[in-house]
RNA sequence: CAUGAACAGCACGAUACU
C-alpha cells in the first residue's frame, strides 16, 4: 500500500522516473505485486509517453495472471492518443471487444478525442454513433470534444449546433465547455461575444481559468488590439492566475506581429524571471519576428538556443529559419537548411515549399521557382493558391508575362481560382 | 467513520496576395 501511494503519487506528478524507481524497489524486495501497482506504474509511463515500457509492463502483468481491467486499457489507449497513433488505438479497441469487455464512455471518449486531434471530425462522429448504438449517451466531455473539434477546423456554426444539442439533452456546460465557446468567438475575432460568455460563465458560478483568459488575450492580439490584450493579462493576474508558458507565448506573439521585438524580448525575460521555462514555440515566435525583419543572425541565434536548451526542433522551427533566409535573399543558406532539415528526418510540407517559392520569386528567379514547384509535385503536394501567387510573382519579376498568363490558365485548370 | 489504482474534453508558433 505504501509503495502504491508513492507510485501513483509520482504518476500524477508526471514523474515516471521516480515511479519506476519505486516500482523496482518494491519488486526487488520481493513484496507481492497486484493490479493496483501495475495500473499505477502503467499510468505513469502512459503520461510520459513511454509506450514501449507500457507494453512490457502490460505483458508482464498478464503473465503474472492479473486480469487487465478496462481502466488499464483506457489508460493505454489515451497514451497512444497523445502520440496520435491511430493504429494502436484501434488495435486496443478491438482487443477490448475481443476480450468480451463492454467499452465504456471513457473508451469511446478516447477514440473521439483521437479523431478530434487528428481533425477527422467525420470519424469522430462515426465513433459517437457507434457509442450511441451501444446504448451509451453522450456526456459533457464527449459533447465538448465534438464542439471543440468543430472549433478547431474553423466551423463555429456546427460547433454551436452541437452545443445546442447538448443543452437540449439537459447537460449543463462546465468550465471546459465554456472555454471552448470563448475560444470559438475569439478565433473569429468576435470579442464582444467572447466577453459575454465570460460574464455568463461567472454568473453560473464557474471561475475562469488560464485557458479562458489566454484565449481572450490571443483573440485581442490577433484582431488588432494589443493594448486590450495586455490589459486582459493584468486583469488575469489580478484574479490570481499566474501566466503560463502559453500565455507568455501569446503575449510575445502579439508584440512580434507588431514588430516590437524589444518588447517581446522583455516578455521573454519576465517569463524566465517568473520561473516559467520557454518552450520551442516561444523561441519560434521570436524567430519568426526576426525572419520578417531580415535579422537572419538573430533567427539563427534562437534556433541554436532551442537546441542548446535540449528542446526539440520541428518543421515549423526550420520553416522560421528558412523564412529568415528567403526573406533576405540568402538562397544558398536556404538550401543548406533544407539539407539539414532532411538529415534530421523532417519532410517538406506545403508551407516549406511555398516559403522557398516566395524566396526565389522575390529574386525574380522563375527557373528556380519552377524547380521548386516541380519538387513540390514530386513530393506529392499540389501547388495551392499561395504557390501560384508566388510563381506568378516570379514570372512578373522576370518579365515573362506570357508565362504568367499561362500560369493563370494552369491554375484555373487545376481548379484554383485566382483571387 | 480513517490508508493506495482506475481512465477521456479546453488556450500559444509556419507559406503568397491583401
């Protein structure tokens, strides 16, 4: 029991190392293990994404003859949801059914969550249907996930339709549901409505959370009111909430959009002083700013800082570096970055190709631009409106209006309307 | 009346023109 308390405590704390150590300690003492211990240690590793270890433990547990409760399956599935591993999730789901266990709403919730995260709403709806056909009715969480799914893909209309359905089902929205609605309005820039929801949720006795405020701050920032954004930060602090890394990122992004790099940097300082560790997004936001003003060196400096601090880089980080090069005409450096990116195992996506296209276009190099277009197609992506606009730009800069006119045709034939 | 697990939902970064 004592070990169980410790292991589950560390699991909750997100410290899978410590949990594992206590688990080993317990085992070396030859004390009896049981399902509770296993579910705690599996939980710890799921939260940390150590799914290899999870599988090991699970097999071990089965071998020792402890029956796997549904809760463990759900926990493991959730671990794979975080990793967006659809195949493993489905395998587990199948296994649950094969074992003759009835999936619960939590099981279905995990699957719905998976598809929402993958932005495959239609699949999420199918799962919901199957759930209902098995006699399980939606609860606040499953509804909230669907509402959020629509918000994420920029379809507030359907989001609100689901919300109404939820109300009609007699379910009262909770903080998370309200946060999702606030987010929906903020995304559209309808700040009046967002604030109205804020007022309403308070009236219903729900205390706004970090997410509530951060959505509002971001909404103001992205829709042209940095001042109100910053005032909201103060309002949030007065209400007793400390800004999180996300909140600081939102603030920096607001300032970066206005090219107030020094102010953005002072937010970074404030963040560190507050004991909040910047993450890769924090630095990418700054890199973007420097890229836009042609400060290639500073963009690189922050890129190195990400690595130095042991944080991961990703395609978006590389994209910011590329942009820094392309915007300042340093196409040779851009090439090198592409190579480095490929070596690091990242594939080009349309954003990357379009950044490159833009780089060549600005120099009026229609030929290199054409090559990128071709590579893009070879890479399995169809050029989009951005690609063609850049290419047109390249043609015009190169003085080849004939080619520009042809490109317009090509676009139309590809089903892309010039805007 | 006193010890452990049991699980799912919300906020931030990238491409052209504007």
